[in-house]
C-alpha cells in the first residue's frame, strides 16, 4: 500500500482523536476520582464502547486472526470462552459498582486492600499487575508495529509504529484521564466494528462468492482447520491452558474490572455489559473469518500475525477501506494501552505509593500518577520491541499471571474467612510459579503455567486463610452492605 496514503490517514485520525480528547476536558473537575474514573458518571452507551475498545485490542484483529490462521476453528472456541466468562460479570459487576460508590475505591487493588484490612494486600496486588500487565501493553504496541510494517510492505519499519503508538497513548491518557480515553474509545470502537464487518463481506463475496464458498474452499484445501485439534495446535492441554486465564479476564485484568466503577447507575452498568456482549460476539466472528480468509488466499505466511496486514494488502480491497480498518486497529490497540496506563498509574499512586506514605495528599497521588504514565509506556515499548512471539500467546501469558488475583477477589466478595495473609501469599507463590514456568517454558505433565500457578494460588489462599485470623468485622460490614444494596437495586 502507498506509504503516503497511510501517513495522511493516520494524521487525520490523530488530529480528530486529539481534538476529541481535548473536547472531553469541558466540565472536567479536579481530583483523582475525576481523572481516573470520570467521576463515576459515564452513561451506558459510552461505557459499553469504552469497555469494548479496552477489551478488544490488537489481540483480536491481529492476534486472533493470526491464531485462526495457525490453529483453525479452535481459536473461535478459545475466544468464545472469554465471552462465556462474562457470566462472572453478572455476579461481580454490581458488587464492584456498589462498593466502589460506597467506599470510594479508585482501583481493584484498593478494594482488596480495604476488604482484607491490609495495605500489603494492595501493594502486592499492584506489583503483580505491574509485572504481568506491562507485557500485555507491549503486545498492543507490537500489534501496531506489525500492522504498519505489513501494510507498507516494510517501508514503515516496525519500530516506527511502536514509537508512534507509545506517544499517542501517553498524550491521550495525559490530556483528560479517563474522560479523554472514553471519548476516543467511542470513536475507535465504532470504527473497529463497522469497518471490520465491511472488509469481511467484501473479501468473502469478492473472492469466494459468499460464506458458503469460503467454507467449501476450506473443506477442500484445509479440512483440518475446521476441526479440533485441527492442524495440531489446539490439543486439550493447550486449549485449557489458553482459555483458563481468558475465562476470568473480566475480573482478573484490572484495566477491565476498573471499568466496573465508572457507570453512573446500575442501569448504565447493565447497558454497558449488554452492549459489550453484542459487540464482542460480532467482533469475534469477524476476526476468525479474517483468519480463515487469509489462510485460503495466502497459505504460506512465515508469521501467523501477518494474516491481517496481508489480507488488507490485497490489491482488490479499496485502499480507503483498508486504511480505515488500519485506523480502527490502531485505535483499538491504543485504547487498551491507555486503559492499562491509567489503571497501573492509579494503582501505583493510590496503592503502592500510599502504602508506604499513608498521609500522601490526593493532589500528590494524582501528580505522581500522571508522571508514571510515560515511564510505564517506555518500559512497555522496550518490551514490545523484543517481538517475543505470537501476539495471542503473549496476551494469554500476561493474563495467566493476573489470574493469581482471582482467589483473593472471590474471597473478598463471597468468603468471610479469607485473610490478608492468605491473599498475599497466594498471589506471591502463584505468581512466582506462573512466571517461572512461563519463562523457562517448562510444562509439567504437559499443562501450561496458568494451570499450575492457579492451583498453587488457590490452595495457598484457602490453607493460609484457615490458619490465620480474618478481618471479620470488615467482612461483615462489607458483605452486609452488598447484600442490602443488591436487594434494593433488584427491587427498583
């Protein structure tokens, strides 16, 4: 594709999104709640779009399409497992929202620290998230670099996309915090969905005469891609290892669970989740079909993550359509990075820094949070520059580490007997096991790190909680408030 077209299209998009970010500052108040949570006043429609754009990043159109190209229809089951995990949101979303309003929580780490009455729970949660979430941000940057490099035929180097995405993420997050991110997310989510569907229909009907033609071609040339384990990638142990972290994604990934604090009402929360479910189902099908289409049209790719750039580079696809899709993927990735930056910076300032400086003013916390944003961005950029593997696999690896927070989260909302010591050591030991197995590439009995780390984490949390004293007074207050609040909301 002509490089000048790419440059002009990106420039127009950057100008429009930056203008929207600055416009979002109108009526913006002061304070840490305003900056990181938009003062908890986001409506259902915008909340659904920002939740979707935050969740569906470069992983989908680059990573999931690539995973389909490599492993076949098992990728569809893998991603639908994430959507089925939204059943967790039915139980957790209203609870997060209620206690967030009641106790003024800014981050999931702050919630856990207060519930277990231990600043160290908040500190350890923050450290776990910093260790495992920065690589996930790096994956988004990688997606941009791969996309630009592939679409331009190498004329735009990988590192240019990497640096551009980093700078845009910093600027848009800095301008107005969550307000600017939510506004730009809304634009990006709509572009993502509409253009990806248009390209899919164009490709399927232009090359195959319809979806029946595409599947007939797959059955003839690549029948293994329509079954599991298919070409051999998705055996049962690989499938479980990949999908376990994905099932718990909506509560384990703090940039997603922090979104549960922002709706202005419970009805807005319901619209947010309903809108996301529709968006996610459509986007999942589109990404998988992109992977199938590229497999038939260009079967010899050396890197599966090049599936999407290769598809968009087909000469018959109108340049304007390919460019708009490119902008949508760019926006999706930056949206996720921005959400990660805001969440990690809020946790760093609110939970890590305040853990050691309990009397730190809110003004100081906010200032520190803003200055942490570029630091985290640069670290993620350096990590992304290493190009360590498939985007889809790296995304799951990061989520496997964040899975270690799940027992403590369940305990906070459903188990009075859970203790701070149990929460701390479960995250530490589970995180160490997961990290070691991930980097050493050891697979005991063929099972992936998420399985072993999750097992160690769960057993540790239960055993140590039984051996230590729980904060029963806080647990009863916390859970009692939730019980009353849920009854009231269900009655309305």
